[in-house]
């Protein structure tokens, strides 16, 4: 987001940051995701709440009227901050609330002393979905309801991951901002950024030892000047070496790539 929307988002995230405790942050995250779904459906309401010609007091009163009976007071206060801001479009408001929901769940995870677990679980779950063609097809299918996807994901992951992880996975399955994989990747980077980290994905031919992982994390942190959330993908097809991606930057030192380059050179 840019301009007025970015400024408004900063105010919303600041309001979310004022909510403390596992229970309160979890409730806020769940309710912000619910509001996101509502505003996706209710175009007229979204337009009114982002209309710059409507007074802030009127928008905030509308928030209380529409959502007051079903949401916690803390969530209502965050929504009031949101509608008090200026958004370039109604879509930006809804996207901002989704981002705020992810942050709330990250706060819940951090409050339970499992902040790092959220990122690693999200990555591992996304890899499982990616590697299962049938599951990937269902999650990507926009004709399948969000509720049906939520039930499916819960049946697979509920006993394996934390509540924040399952909530964020389920939100990603709504595929509001692109494919499931792209949305999960964005959420993981958002959570890492909130914690002052960068996300690196390393593809290796075999599982690395703890010492090797530590050396890689240390080297990446020194290069980028920030702590690193390192996610590993074991892929025997690369034969040997390593490929590391950080954002749009990819360093490919895999044996398979070297062999392919040699093959092309020989082939002329």
C-alpha cells in the first residue's frame, strides 16, 4: 500500500498492537478475518466506510450499528481507527483489515511464546499443500466455499499445528490476494517483518545438520543486516549444493543447475 492507505494501515496496526494477551489477540484476529469476509461481500457498506465525503463520526457510528452486537469492544475500536483513516479504495481498507488480522494472530502466538513456531508451521503446511496435488487443487478452487476449505484444513492440520497457524492458513485459503501459495508467502513475510526478520528459503539436496543451519543463518543475517527466518526445502533432484532465495533475490549454487549449464554449453 502507498500514500494515504499506507498511513491508515500504520494507524490500524498500532491499534492492534495495543491489544495484549493470547485470548484477546486471538479473538481480535478471528473477528478481523470475519469482518474482512463481510466487507468483501458487502460492497455498498465498504464504499460508505471509505467515502471521504462522509464524516468520521458517522462512519464510526455505522461500525457500531453493524458490528457492535457481534464483535468484542476491542475489535470495534480497531475498526473505528480503520474507518477514521483515508483509504485509496475500499479494497485497500479490506486488505488492511486482513493484514491487521494476521498481525493479531502473530501477537497471540508471540504472547504464548510460540512466535517462531507460527512462521515455521505456516511454511511446513504450505509445502504439504504444494506437494499434494489433490489438496492443492481444492484449496485453489474458488468455486469451493471458504467454509468447506476451512473444514478440510482443520481435518488435516488441527491436531498438528497451533490455533494461530490454522487460522492464518484458513484465511490464506480464501485466496483474496492471489493463489494460496502466494498469499501464504506474503503472510509469512509480513509476520517476519513484524518481528524485524527477513525470510530466506533454502533448497538443499539433503537435510542439514543443526551446525550447518546455524552457519547459514549467521551468514545470511550478516549479509542482510537482519535476523533470518530460515525455511528449508529438501529436494534430492538438485543433486548437491544449495539454492537460497530472499525476496526476489535468488542465489543458485546447486549441482543440477551447474550440470544443466554444462549441458547447454556442450550442446552449443
